[in-house]
């Protein structure tokens, strides 16, 4: 059974800092890995998707990496802003079945 | 613009009652999913459908049912609501694009309280 873990559960940083969010998964037979953002009371917004054959994806100040062999992904946020405050979730799409397994998320607070 | 909507957004019910949560998408996606989100558990898959008249059980399907009579809708029914089903419920839809990449799009969620 695939398990996805995100550490830390919560993170508070001052504005302008670069930061890294971590995601680990137990079964390397994945189709892809996604990072989502969730604002309070809202749905999920997809930020980045990395196919299993890829090593990283970039979008603006966000960079996500994938090391399938070690079961790890990181989300790097450069020059953090208060507007980045949200919960960040990673999810893996299993290779054998098109189902997402989610981590429990990292709640990020960027202080002005 | 295409979207995915859920109704109601908030619901309070009593134990033992039947409750139906609606999900409607205008993406024309074949794949639809229901998740529940609880503190400390992230999102867990309840049921999913890959097309009309197709339904499948997910990780936490006990006490829930779905039916798919058209492409746009996948209602989730709690047959006899229990306090353990108090949660936030998210609907999602997806399609595999021409690039072979499948991305799920999520609705805004329904917050359900079972008293």
C-alpha cells in the first residue's frame, strides 16, 4: 500500500526566505507526482506535475524535484511572500491504478 | 470557462439520515472522484468512476455509494450518516491529455457535519 508522508506538518518563515517542503512515498512504482496548494476553505489547485521519467519541473518561483528511486520529492519556493501562505499537498499517481494518494500536507505561513 | 461545482457547500445532518452530495463538472471529463479530507489524513479516496455507469470503490468506501448516469455528474450518497463521516468532501475530475499527462481538477468542497 502506497503511503505518502510530508514533513514538516507546519512551517513559519519570514518573508523573502527560500524554503523547501518535503514529500516521501513508499512505493516507487508511480506514474507521476503532483504538488497542490490549498487555501483555507477552498479546493485544491495543482501547482506542478512531474512525470515519473522526469527529475524536476519549474513554474515561476516554484521548483519541484523527484527522486523516484529514493521515494522523495521536494518543493522549493524562492523568495517567499505572504501570499504563499497555504497548505501544500503532494500526491502520487500509482502506476498500476490511476488513483492519487495524498500526503497530509505542510501548512506554510509566510510572515510579513 | 469549464468548472467543477459541488453542492451544498455546507450541510448539517443527524445520524441515521440519508445525505446526497452533488458534484457537477463541465470539463466533459470521463474520470470523476470523491475524496474526504480529515485532519492528519490528507485526502482519501472514497469512490471513483471512469465513465458512465462505471463506479469503483476507493480506500474508504464503507457507508458511501455513487452512481454515474451521465458524464457531468457523480453524486455521493451517505446511506445512513454517522458522526465518523463528519468531514470535508472534495469532488475531482480528470482526463488524460494528448501529452499523456493526467491532471485532476478539484471542486471547492462540501463541509458536512453529522450530529
